[in-house]
C-alpha cells in the first residue's frame, strides 16, 4: 500500500511540474491561460487513454492516476469558466466548456484506440 501511494505521489508531482512548465511556456509565448489549461486537458486525456489501453499495475498508478491527475486541470478549468461568465464572456465560456469536454472525450478515445492497437 505504501509503495502504491508513493508511485501515485511521485507521478502526481511529476504531472504537476509538467503542468506548471506548460503554464510558464504559455505565459512566455503570450498565450491565454485558458489555452494552456485546454492543452493540458486534451494532452492528459490522450495520455490517459493510451495508459488505460496499454498499462496496469505500477505503471498505471504512476502515470495514469499520478501524472495525469497532477497534469490535467479540471479545477482550474472550472475556475476559468466561472471567471469568463463573471466577466460577461458568456459565448467564450460556452465555447470553452464545449471544446474542452468534446476534445477531452475524443482524445481519450483516440488514446484508447492507439494504445489498444499499437501498445499492447
């Protein structure tokens, strides 16, 4: 149990650092923070699809639960969506919600397909 928790914690820390670096990169490139969040969620969705299709055990704990859990940003996505609505940007908020959910689902499916086809 301790080993499994440490794997999840290490994966989570790694994912959180990767997410932070993505935030720094988007700021450096003058890209909106919503785009960085969207990108993290789409990439994380693809990665978790690959992992579900092709891993189990310790790799799954580290990468899917830990890394993807730390890397993806649903709480940030939710806060940014509320901010868009509070700033009167209702259309942008709706587009952000729809694009994030639809793309995340597509990329989990794509990851599952590619992982099941090529990584087993």
